[in-house]
C-alpha cells in the first residue's frame, strides 16, 4: 500500500539562498510514527479551550492541559512553556513572524541546555511567567540534569488549509546538513537562541517527510525540538519541519489557522 500523500516543494537553505526542492510527503496516518523513534506522533487530545484567540484560555486552561500531557509523555519533574503562538492571516497582519514558516528548520541546536543554564539570558525572560506559575527559579532550571523540549501543534482552522505542517524523521537528516541559525528576536521579543536551518538533501528525496492530513481541533501533533540526552550522545534530537503547499487539494484552500506551544520538560 502506497503511503504517498503528495509531491510538493520545500524550501531548504544553501548559504544565503533559499532553494526549493521537490519532495515526497507521506501520509503518516497510514503508519505508526512514535515520538521516541521518529521524533513525532499524533494524539487524540481534545481541549476545553473554546476560543483560540482568547489569551486567558490559552494561557490558563491550555497550559494546564499541556502540562499534564507533557508530564505523561516524558515523566519529567516540571514543565515550563514558551508562550503559545497562534498563526492566522489576522496574526500575520500584526507581525510577519506569525505567518506559517516556509523554510525547513528545527527549533533548537546543541547549545539549548547551556542557554537555559545562563541566568541572565534573554530567553529566560520569555520563560519567566511560566517559571513564576510553578514557583521555579533560574537556579533550578540551570540544575536540570535533562531537558526535553516538545512542540505541540494544533490545527484550529479548516481541516485542509493552504499551508499544513510537514514533519521530517530526524534520523534521515545528517548533522552536517544542519546549519546553525541565530534567532535574534521573535515577534519583536529579544530571544538570542540558535536554531537549525537545513541544507538541500542529496539525493533530493533522502529526507523522509510526512504529514497528518485533515487534522481536527481534537488532535495534536507532538514533535521533539530538543533532548539533552540525545544531544550528549550525538544522536538526532532534531525534527525538521515546514509549512508546505498541499498539492493534493484541488480547490483553493482556506488559510491556515494553528496554535502551537513549546513545553520545556525539566528533570532533576
């Protein structure tokens, strides 16, 4: 049985140039990807949030829900959160960083744990409200023996949007294909962290790409952004991903609306 969902182009990076590369995107619903092995999976995970534009709900109810889930998935001791990001045409009009990201990337590099152990790093200012919520201080964050960061992605708009999410099995991407990229700021907030952009694969279909078609609001795609244990062993902790043009949709698709949040799971 073929698992091919569609053929499309993804934007890789070669030096200072963006290079579109034709790839096959497979239907992950026909397979059984797991967070531990593939770096991503899909969960049936309904939410009590009724309005994804309501920051009271997404910053309260939703954090409680995602904290419980992150604890269950990792067995960690505490969960911090990077503030949730809602992507929609309305949000894109407010700031270009809130458009779907159309460059193949992975969120964090090896320096992530060291960054969290640096007390005056601006990234910790972003996490401070989450630390205050749990009464966790910066010294405790610095003492974490392991850090796992999960990206939790939910489609909150049309089931077949114009730019859904594609996920790559990190095991198919070599470390020397990952290019360090410094994120100076995000949505106007000082961030100063290292992420990865990805160079074009050779051969072009060497990277293994997947999507979960027609996601509902009651589903959650969870993928790994960082794991200090894997990084220490030189194993893939990265999960490249990108928005993509869904060539399987014949009619003009509606704009994507999604909500994503990063859970920083700490072990002591």
